[in-house]
């Protein structure tokens, strides 16, 4: 499968997972399903999805960022650190009520990944 195919397939499955979790009124279900799907990826496909998750950190949709952050943290995706830093910088300038909490979460993840790299 090409990188574009991997990205497209991941996004399709992610949308299906979120829709199913929403229908079941179990929002965390999509995270569990996505994590299970991530574990099954080959090393090559995982590298593509890692890049996609880093890209999703710049999404204006909090739900997209939430899922990407969770997977990046759970699977210690160190390659996402530059995108995490950009997100933290952006969140610092935001005025909506949840911004400080998301900023703290992002910085906590950066700190954990920094210790992973050492």
C-alpha cells in the first residue's frame, strides 16, 4: 500500500471509529479501537500514521487533536515532538476555556517524550 493509501485508510477507519463510539455514547471507545488498530500496523505503515498523527495536531478540531495526542503519548511517538511544540506555542495564544488545560497536557507529553529520547 502506498503512503497515501495508508493515510486514507487510517482516516476512514478513524472516522468510522468515532462515529461508532458516538452512536454508542462511549467516546473513549474510539481511542481504544484506534490504539488496537495502531498496534497492528507494520513498521512502514506505522511511520506513515505517525506523520499523520503529528499533522492532526494542527487541526482546529479538538477531537482530532485529542485522539492524536492520546496515541502519540501511549505509543511514545517521539517524531511528533516538533508538532507538539508548535501546538503548545499556538495554545499559549488561545483564549478559549480549555486552552490552558490542553497546553498543560501537551507540555506534559513533551516532557515524557523528552525523557524517552534520553
